[in-house]
């Protein structure tokens, strides 16, 4: 991947991916810490680079947190956004950046490599959000307790590795193809041929 391509993000495909990932996260919300955000963030980062990875991770968390958190704190989004949404967005954004850097270093991945990357990034995400949560609610002294309480949720969250093992090759391939997809070009091409 060239430096120039780091800044080339197909916004239509990215927005469609964010909407799909956020919708799936909302649909899967009855199951704690079992969600598709890692899969989509991993695929976007690997296929389109760190910027796309950041936007996919942060955008998905922003949209899904709005959809799952009705109430007066939800609107206007930027002025009254709960702090939890901000640090989950940033944490998944960092995950997307790391995935994008991994995609620069290595072009193709085996299933077990997708799974290992997803597992490592899941632990990173849970560590960052756990520390932020502890600092927000308990102060620095609450970090060890929060980490101990986080362990069962991280074990569930490691289902991301299984999801990546099964689906990442297909979602990554779709993300690579989506980089060349444009709804506007599709419609204008159809109109010219009609």
C-alpha cells in the first residue's frame, strides 16, 4: 500500500459498512460482548488502511451507541455524548489504525492470522476501555478491581477471534472490492447505457 492510498477512502462503501456493522451490533446486543464491530473494523483497516480502519471503528461505535442509548443524553450527539461513547469510539478507532498498519505490513492473511489479530486487538480494546471506565467511575485506585471484573466479559469478547476465523476472509475480500465501488458511478453508468 502506497502512502497516497492511505488517504483514499471510498466514503459510500465506508458509510454502508458502518451502518451494517452498527445495525448488527444493535441486533446482537442481547448477547453481552458478542458483536461484529471487530470484524468490520479489521476488514476496513486491512483493506483500505489506517484511516478507513479508524473511521469504521469509531463510526460504528458512534452510530450503534446512539441507537442503543435512547434518552436525553443522546441528542445533540456531540454536546451531550456520554463519556463511555467517546472512549469506546476512540478505542475502536485505535483498533482500526492498528489493523490498517497490519494491512500495510502484510497483504494476505490466513484464517488463524485473522483470528490471532482479532484476539490481540480485542484484548487491547478491552484493556483501554476498562482503564477508561475505571478512571471515570472509581479513579486510579479502581483499575485493578475493574480489570478483575472485566475478565468474564473479555472471555466473551474473544468470540471476535472465532468470528474473524470464520468470516474475516470473506469480509476482507468484500472490503477490498468495495474500495472500487461507487453508488454514484453505478447510477451514472446505468443512466448512460439506458
